[in-house]
C-alpha cells in the first residue's frame, strides 16, 4: 500500500475492437518516486487477478496538504470518462457521492454483506451505497518495551489511570538523564485532536460526540471526565508542545526516545524490521476501567466506482479483487492495515502463526467493538469539516486553560446542534441573551430626562406669558399642547428601556406612546397654523368688502382630535394585522448572524416583532401628516403679519424630522441584534426631533420676550411681509366661524379696506 499523501493511478479501457487500455484508478498519494513505483507494482498485481484488464500508473507526486489531496481527486472524479475506480477517505464520502455509482447495482449482495456493518455504514449516503471499506486504520497505543521492562512493567496499561501512573514513574526516572523526557506523546493539532478526543470520550463511556442518529451527545459527565483528564496531562505527563504536533511530530519524539508511550494510526509510521519488533509494542488504547471499553478512532479507506465509467463491469471486478480476502490478508501482513471484512475484521484470526520478530498488529488482541467511527456523512451530512473544527478549536482552548473543560463541552454542544439541526433544537443553556449595557441606559435616561425637563418647563412659561402679544399670536393653548405631545413622545424612550419579555404589553405601549405623542405634537402645530391660514385666506374680495372670520379653540381641538383618532385607528389596524393586542405575543428573539458555526450565532436579543403591513400603514399616515403640514405652511407663506407667518419654522421642523430619520433608521434596521446601540439610537432620534421642533418654534419667541421692550415688540407685531393686503389683528380669545361678525364675540378679527 501507499503512505498517505496524493497519487493518481490511471489506466484506460478495453476498446470495442479488442485493444487493451487502462481503467483509471485514483488512490492515496505518493510522496516520492519510489511510492509511485510501488503503486505500479500493486496495480500490475491487481490486473493479474482480473482477466482482460491492464492497469498503468500515472502518479502526481508530493501534493503539500491533505486539502490539496482532496481537491486534486475531487477535480478528477467529476470528469466524465477519466476515473473508473477511486480511493477516498472516510470523511469524503458525502462530497464524492454525487459522482459515484450505487454499488448495490454492480456488486453481488452476498459480497457486500461480507463487510463489517460499522465500517460498511460509512459508505452509505442518501440511501445509496457509494463506497466499500478498503481497510480499517485504527488508532493504537504504541509503547517502548525496553522502558516498560526497565521500570518493572510486564504489560502495557489497560486503563488511563494505569497509563498516567506508568508515565509518571518512567518520566521521573528518565529525567535523570533527559530533562525533556515525557511519559505520553500525542498529537493535539487540528483534526487529529478531534480523533484523540473522540476515542478518549468513548473509552470513558461518554458516547461518540455525535451519535449515528445525529444526536449531539458530547456534553455529559463521562465526556467531562475525559476532557479534564486530557487537560491535566498537559505539563504533567505530556509537554504543551503536543498542541502543535500532528502524528509525525509525536512519533518523531517517541522514536527519538523522548516518550514512553504514543498514540498512532496502526503501524503506518513504523519500519517493519527486527529492531522495531524488539523495541516497540502495540496495544489497544486504554479505557476508564470497570464498565468501559477501549476505543480507537477508525480512519477508514474506501473504494468506489465512478458513475461516469464506461466499463463499470470491469471496474466492479477490479474493486472486488482489491477487497478480496486474499488481498486484505496480504495488506494486513505487510503493512498492518486492518481488514474490513467481518470474518477477519481488524486481523481477527490472523495472529497465527505468530512471528515474534515481525511486529504485527495482532499483538493488540483487538476486540470486536474497538473501532469508534468519526461523525462523518451519516451523522453530520456535509458538515464533517465544520463539525471537527468546532470540536478541536474549543478543546484546544481548554487545553490552553483559556476556558474550562465544562465550558468547552457546553460550547461544542451548542455549536454542533446549531450546525446540524438549527436553533429550534438548541438547549436553553446554549443561548446567550445580549443585554443592554449600563452606558446605554444612562445615555437614554439622561438625554430623555433633559428633553422632558425642557418640555415641561415650557408649559409654565407659556402660562406666565399668555398675555404677551408674542405668545398670544402663537396660540398659547396649542403651544402647551405641543409640549404635552412632546412629553408623551419622549415617554416612549422610557418604555423602550423595558425588556419586552418581562413587561407584558410593553411593545404596544411603546408603539402607542411613540405614535400618539408624535401626532399630538405635530398635529397641534399644524391645526393651529391651519387656523391662521384660513383666517388670512378669508381676506379677499375684488370690491374690497370687509369679511370677518372667527375660529374657536374648541373647533381647532376638534380637528386635532380627528387626527389623534385616525392615528388610533391606524394603530388598531396595525394590531389587528398581527392578530394580537398583547405585547407578549409579538416578542421575538433576534439572533446575531455570523455566517459561521461559531458562538455569535447563539447570541440573541429580545425584540418586538411588528407586522410590516401595519407598521408601514402607521408610518404612511404620519408621513402624510408631515407632508400635508409642510405643503400647507408653504402655501401660507404670504401671510403678511410676520408674527403669524410660521412657514419657515414649520418647514424647518419637517426638515429636522426627515434628517433625523435618514440618519437613525439605517442604524435601527441594520443593528437589530445590538440592544445597546438600538436603545441609544432610538432615544437620540426622539430627543433630536423633540428639541429641534421646540427650539425651532419657540426659541425665537422667547428671545423676543426676553430682549425687547413693549414698544419694540409693537414694532415687530406690526411688521408685515411684502403683501398688498393691510391687516390689523386683535388679540382676544380665538374662535372659529366664517362669515360671522366678531362684534358680539371675542376673537381674531380681520378688516379689509
């Protein structure tokens, strides 16, 4: 057989006219030319077992990584007519399956049934048998016979406790001459660490990390004991350098005399000479004692037939020859590759005659249930690489004391469930609620409190100055209403700080305060300006006839009530569109998406889920009110009395609202999984709208009151815009009726000349 690196063995087909071409066969990689020559010899021997087939070898030597091996072979298997029989790793079955034939259609049923059920299962994918197990490369414990005998041990350890005790004893003795000696050398780098952990957990009775039915089982007390044991090895019986070693690194230290034990894949990395047989022994990996079984990770090789093969019958015959009893026994005798057939599974019955000078795997006396199979495509369809990465990444963090063993198991469980089954099956302990940070609460409360204080302070200021002509011209009762609406609008910031999953109805309370507060604040502004526009529009008539207009506060409030009522109806329709009137019914968990199998996908925040239809209905209504008010303000821009003409202030208010929304809405929509930013952005947006509105409308008025004498105010009050109509107002209580005389009733009178 070949060492593990990349080789492509090719052959062409027997032509229809009788010429002999080769079947294309891809197998494990050759590291050098001698490996390639060995592959040619193997191909020639297999060809001799199948009449009418010739196999020529065409090898690609020395691909750098296992990933390179995969992609080189995957590129070949996808080409029609290029490959007939292919080798593939146990973890590649899913990726190759779409390009492999169903072997049940090409091989006899009784032949298929001769393979061990566990290893055979790994060749099934999507109810198709696409590969058969070529060999079983189990992990074993390799030990130094000389050192064990030197310290009085007559046999290798049976349990992990015995391994630790032997390692400490031998380590203490050997460090008299070699301070870098450690008891146990193993590999804890990347996918190798996943294999180590799998067999360690399984030998403690902790399951298979992912069970055959897809259930994630890693988070259990037996697995915790196993991982805690491995963490304790670092710095005690094992060097911390194991976390940077692959199999080659650990075996190099072992063969150099730097360790008493090592964990390796069979005898793949050992020379089969007399020195090796005399110095090193092979045994099953230990277990945890009573009630547990020794386990070694199975690194199976598989064989399949390309579904694009033009000679599938000959390919099937070659595959059967390669998997025959004769070939499996030969590979076992020469290379220690454990057979996959049930009758000789892992060398069963092949130990006699036993040659003590030839190191054989039958030293290990393997049990039938020794193999533990990786969670490949049957258990983690299409996700082995990601699943393995989740395991070895978090175990590595535990080995370096970055997290505790229990935290590592918790994280692995959660991320595997998320990867394989989605969030619906996640245990509650997997989910991490993202809470609003204290600084966000402090910001929201402080800016909102400041805005509320300003809004409330304006109310007594309007009451105190209600007789001042500047305030009287602005309709003090509606200025107060604007402030009340602002306070209600700001109150929504306070409800936004409450968690919707804890406070029932808070979602609708928040929406209601926001909408009602906004419509009262802006509606009061627009209806009072609408009154002014109506009064000055009544000054008309070609013959210069005088007309009188009276508009009462009650009538203006009726119009405001209509707007608030329409807003309430819109909110009701919004709630009806969600078929709920309770806050709890619209609470959802918004998860932080990362696009990777990592912890970010387990973070969530409670959020109010609103119907898009209802939301846009209410938003459209409020938008229409702002647009209509802005148009009305623009159309009344020619009102001659400057103190009544608030066109520029209303337009500035609309501008500020739209500017705040343009700046804040993207933040609210894009950062739904960040509660702190959401709260601050929302609070700042509401405060900006309120303060800009109040400041724009009232700051100039109070500036005039504070800085001008009554005489100066009279000049301002009499100031008029460039218009031909002369109007003299009287500042009494304002009422509304068109065409009625104001002589019998106080009001705002206009006289035309």
